[in-house]
C-alpha cells in the first residue's frame, strides 16, 4: 500500500512538472489517502500484536 502511495507521489510530481495541475492534485490526494490508510493499519496491527502478547 505504501508502495502505491509512493507511485502516486511520483505521478503527481511528473504531472506538476508537465503542467497538469488537476491530475497532480488528484494523484497527490490519492497518495495522501493511501499513506494515511497505511499508518492507521500499521498502528492497528501494532496494537493487536501488543495485546496478543507477541
């Protein structure tokens, strides 16, 4: 998931350099969403691991 977020950041940077601001904004928004989802799932997995005692 984090891999896809980084891909969308690169797409946003390339689109911004080429002048496609709408596409860059959309790709960056999607990258932000995926990164936040990754962080939330990572914290939940960490909490579940700590509660299980492993």
